[in-house]
């Protein structure tokens, strides 16, 4: 569908450059941007988002108590 929109000149220059740098059309860049904004807007208004669950095994390092931030800091700062 063809439509007309008014876009700030500097923003349009940046968008054209980005599209050219990525080897794509300005239309595809605008469509992707709109889709991204519309998807994010849904999530902000309470849409349920299912988070992935880690299948990693193991646990914390011996001697590290996750309730004590100083234990974590010591482990993270070890060379």
C-alpha cells in the first residue's frame, strides 16, 4: 500500500543511510521499525510474555551465598 508521511529531514537522512548500509530499501526499514514499535507497545500494556527457562545444571560455586552480595563480588573480582 502506498501512503504519505511527514518525516523529520535529519531522521530521513539517517534512515536512508542505514537502509543503504544494510543493502535494503527504506520501505523495509520503516516497516521493520513500525512492527517493532507496535510489538513493544503490546507488551507494555500487560500482554503475557513467556520467558525461557534455563536447562543448565550445576548451581552456585561452593562458598557463595546468593543472599550475600559481598560473596558474589569476591567471586566476580577474582583474577
